[in-house]
């Protein structure tokens, strides 16, 4: 009897812990939209004077899942080149603006948008690319309608945004390039690291329970969110960027994806001393030069 009670208690604990962890994954505590704007200014990653002078258009794009995606489009004259920038988890499109200046200077239009369940966009949960890659498809189609079918379209993603962009490459061969900054290679592997470090719990059986609960709640499987699997056969040029001191998404994940990409041009930039999503802030001049060089090598600049 005592053994049965103990076993039931352990199972109840694991079930509750699995649900809590599932909620932390799919319903992250996002920073309010207006606060992301202020944070970027306070951390000197965003120049409001520069931004205010830009020509800009606010748009609402239909997601295939029934909600609206909030976007800001920065036109660059009558350019036929556009980059879509995907921000990181818990943030908004204002996290993308620190990269926008580089691409505007290179003659690209810039499209920044809020992922589902982030910023001003709709959507009730976050799925790390399971649904987001099809939202990105809707954004890309909007860009082509805006600038013409012959437009060159590239991607830039930061953290979760990089993972989304890499997964999208596997379903759209017409993307001209991708710059993946501090993206994770495999969600299950990343969550295993975070479970052990943040929760101090063993991955087994905790991860399996949390994964099952997540799949029931969203339709997403942890195992399916694997940019490293997506990037293997991608022909589009991909530049992987990572900070050497990234504590959240280890730099080895970008190295593994770089090695896994077997076809098409590729480049790896590891910025010494940079933390998570901080490569551009740590060495902005080198970051811009390396992107320009990468695009020139691919005949895109």
C-alpha cells in the first residue's frame, strides 16, 4: 500500500512538473511590445532618431492559422532585394531593428514581424517553427506581392528566429540566403540542457512526459523541431553566427549545423566574448563586414 502511494505521488509530481515545463516552453512570458522598444533604446542597440527618419509601413498579414501577424516594412527605394528578419523568443520585431540598418545600407528592403504569441501578433502558443514556419511563408508571399515575384528574398534570424528561418529553408527552395544568429540545432537537445540546468531534473522520464503533454496541447513534437535535420540538404547559402560565451544556446550547436550542411555555400562566424544574441553588440563593425562579405561571395550584394 505504501509503495503504491509513493509510486502514485511520484507519478503525480512528474505529471505536474511536466505540465509546468510544457507551459514554460509553449507559453513563455513575453516582454510587452512597448517595453521591447524601450529596452532596445536603453541598451543602445536601437537609435530612435534614425528609426523615426525612416520610411516605414505597418501591416497586418493573415496567418494560415486564422490570426494576424503584425509587421513593419522598411522600403529601400525601389529595391528588388528584401530580407525578412525573425526575432528571438519572448521579444518583438524591435529586436530585429539592430540588424535592419546593415541590410538597408546594402540596398535591401527590410521586413520585420512579430511571431505568433509575441508582440502584437495573434496566436495562443509558441511552437519554435512547427507553425511559425508557415507564418513566415505568409510573410514571404506578402513581400512578393509588394515588390514582385522576381524579388530576391533572404532571411535573418536570431535565436528562436534563426531556428524558424532554418526550418523554413527546407520547405522553400527559392530563398536566396539565410543568416542564422545563435540558433539552436535541435529543440529536444536544448530543452534537455535547460531541464538539467534550470530545473535540476533528469531528462528521463521528465522530458518524455513534458513532450507528450506538449503534443496533446499543441500538436508539436519536441523531436520534430530540429533545424540541423532541415539544413542538411539545403542548397541556399547559410551563414551561421554565434557568440563564444553564449550561456543559453551553446555555440557548439551552430558548429554542428555548419558541419551538417553538405550542399551549397556556408560560413561560420563565432564572435569571441559574445553572449546570447549579443554578437552584433559585441563587435558591430565585424558583424556588418562579415555579412557584406558573405553576401558578396554569394553574388547577392
